[in-house]
């Protein structure tokens, strides 16, 4: 089977090759793995939830590390904010 080009994987590869080999998905996982979704949530108990976020980031040499890291943090925060997960502190 040909997996395709470099870059993001397609839904077929995720659903048929990766997902079946991940092992047990624990009951505490609220937002489960899905193709194209890079945000998850885990129930820590006592009314607490841990939101996790992953995204590939890279350094653009012309920007330098300071600007590139600022950009990376803001991209990740923006994705988490637009995921629909409500914010709040007890």
C-alpha cells in the first residue's frame, strides 16, 4: 500500500493503520483521538480537566528563536481557545 506524500496523514491512514494500533483508550479521556483534531481532554477527577494540544511547529531562521517561539505559543493557545473547550478556574 502506498501511504502518499510527506506531510499530514490522510483520514484513511489514520483510521485504518494508526488508530487500530494505539491500544486501550482510557475512560478518563473525554476528547478522544480523531483525524484532524489536535486537541484532547482528560478527566483528572475532582472536577478538574487537563486539556492537551499538539501541533508541529518549526523555526523560520529569518524570524529568529524569540519571534518563532512567540508565534508557536500563540498558535497553540489560539487553537486551544477555538476548540470550544470552556475555560474556568474553581
